[in-house]
DNA sequence: AAGGCAGCCTGTAAGC
DNA sequence: TGCTTACAGGCTGCCT
């Protein structure tokens, strides 16, 4: 499922493929998933595509924005002119461009969607998000402050909280905690300064490396060019034993399945 | 106030 | 074998 590295990969691909193109028409629009108000502003040109946390922000020529959240199964696919495959499943919108190419948005579980917003509403949405983990503001000092604020919460739930740090999801949270040997059930207040420093560095290292690998392909997620490569580096997610051959435990934290190694993570 | 959890949705895997 | 059920997951909104 798309987390920061996957969303970043998709944003880069969208910029390469559809920036500067004009949306002439849209079909197969599922109004529950894609805001039908988009139909009223056509034709409209795509100026730029940006990411904030796990959000994809598509800037349009009429000063409005398409805000997309992929949740678990959202997906974009680009087709050159006359290359559209009609047997695609789960299409919730097909954007047709002035040059004959097209972009589909697919969504199996229809959890995410595309909204049309003006600048004011967009800023409101963005303001709910916490610090960008790959931005300059995510310093060790900042990380310490966040942990202090949530000292009674377990560390994994804190990493998943988008209003604190934006972009880390269930997979990368578990992986980062494994690589620094922290039990995901640990309260923030129980972490040593050394562990906090290691975790801070690991989050940055892992996300950057995963972007290099074009994200992870797990279950339904693929980026626009096909599969990512980071899934080959996952240590514990959805596995039975850790790289050191210890048996993994699976518990529920923050409402989500959480793998950890009781030997390596304390 | 802040934490917990149902609900959204549907494919896949496990269970009978 | 074929049906049923449980589970996966990010996030919102309600409940305590």
C-alpha cells in the first residue's frame, strides 16, 4: 500500500507523463470516488504535481487543485494515444488529454479518491499534516519534541500518526523499528536518547533508500512504470521470522497488524 | 482530552 | 469442492 516512497515515486512519474497536458474530457467517472465537479471545469491544464505526506496534489490552470489520496489500493496508469487497454478493472475515472493520451485512476477498495479544491481548502487539508520526514524541519530536536508530546503512546502508533509525521505507514513504521531494535509497544517515554537518535536516522535512511528503489510492491500497489523494488529489502513485514531466524510475533497496534521480533526488539 | 474502534470496500486466503 | 468467514489497510468520526 502506498506510503511516502510509493507516493513520491508516483508523483515523479506523473510529472514526467502528464504535466503540461490539458484534460479535455473524463469518462468512467465514479462520483463516489472522484469529485464530479471536475467535469464542470474542463478543459483544464495540469500545471504541476506535488506530494505532501501521502497526498498527491495536482495543480490546475484555473487555480484549483485535485487532491488525491490513494489509501490502500488507489492507482494511476498512463496510456499513450491509441494504446488504451479496455479490459482494465476498477477504473474510477479516465482522464483524456489533448494529445490523445489518457490517465486512469483505478481503485479496488474505493477508500481513497480525488477531490477538487481551491487554494484555501487545500491549505486547510495540508495544515492537518505533521512534519515531512525528508524535509529540513525533521530534525532530531523536532523528533524529540514530538515524542515528548506523546510520551504515553506507544512508539509505533506515534510513527503512524499523520498529524505528527506525514508519510510513514504501517510497513515502514514496523521496518524502521526492527532495524533499530525497538519493540513497537514501547512507550515514547521509555526510549533512550540513543535509541531516539538511531530511529530518527533510520526513518530518513529507509525512506530515501525506498524512493531510490521506487517503493515497495506489496499486494496491490504498483507504481506507474510497474513494480517497485524495496519489497526485496523488507525484514519483517508479513514474514514468519526475522533475518536472524527468530520467530516473529504479530500483534495489533493502532488498529493494524504489527510484526516484531521479541529477541531483536526490546 | 485523548485513546479506542467501527465503518468504509473488496480481493484473497483460510476454514468448514 | 464450494461456500462462508476473516482479514488486510489509512483515515474519519463517533464514543467513552
